[in-house]
């Protein structure tokens, strides 16, 4: 198993555009979480999905949305991009949706907004 | 509100010297505490969690509820310990939301 995979690796967008980031969890994992990591900061929680339902949402505007598919992969969408959305977006998967399970992180997608 | 504080952005330690990375947290309930590590050009990975009470790569961390701390310690630093270390908190029996600190870069000097 390659572990958690994310695509694309890098992305450059301009202000006002929309972006979709993709994540494939480890085989057998049913929970996917998304984090935003701005340079010099720790990852900040955006969303968690478990069994295709949203289980948690961080303090992010409605421009951020996500979904989980029947195969447990997930997409993160960001509309009306702002310069401040430039960050590394991390996806993490775990077996279940409860906090006691270890999360496994992907390599991230580096988003640059110009 | 949940909060994790890592007071040091950078910690430089000589090889063979003891290491202590500080972490303090704020949470009203019973949290689960973690240390995550990111080595150069690798992905973020779990180092250890307080509930397991393990020693991983010579590192240990004890949860001190009185001082709300979860400091990471190693008696003898090795060059391969150089990495970015994040302390993190999760509320027990809830979703997978994890609150991360800002991280401490550990630099082991030869």
C-alpha cells in the first residue's frame, strides 16, 4: 500500500478561482480528515468525513467544502480563492471516525494563490 | 477552548546531550495527547501518544495533568533526531479533529 495519496502535488491559481484537491486513503480506512498548513504553523483542522458523512468542521469559511465518495476517497473544494489560502493542504486517513485511532498523513498538496 | 502551545520554534542540542521539547495544552476535558514528527522531505507521522505509554526511538512523553504539559524527552540526542516536532491534542471519544501546536524544529549539532 502506497499510503495516503494526494493529487495534485503542486497547484498555482489566481485570486477568485476555484480549486479541487483529491485524497485517497489507505485501503480499509474509512475516515478522511483535511488540514491546512500555512508556512511556519502547525496543521489546522478543516474537515473530517467518516462513512461519507461530515463528522467535524474547523473554523473555516463556507468557501471551503468537501465530500467523501463510496470508495472513501475525498475531495476538498475551495471557491473564490484568496491570497491567504496559499498553504500546504494535508489529508489524513484513519480506520474509524473516533479520535483514538492513529491518523496517517499524505504528502500534501502545495497551493499557491497569485 | 482547545489550545496547544510549543514555546520554542527552534531547539539546538549537541549530539549525545539530553533533549526536551516542551508542550503545554489547554482543554477542559480528558484529552489524548500526541507527538507527531516530520523528517526532512518526509510526510508527517505519529511518533507517540500518551495513551500507549511507549518509548519510540528513545523518546518518551509523560502527561502531567496538573501542569497541563506533555513534554517530549530523550536522554541522548542522535543526529537523525533532527526534524520538525508537533505536539497535538484530540478530544477523547469525539471526531478525528486534532489540534496541533506550531511545532518545534529540533537541530542536533555534531
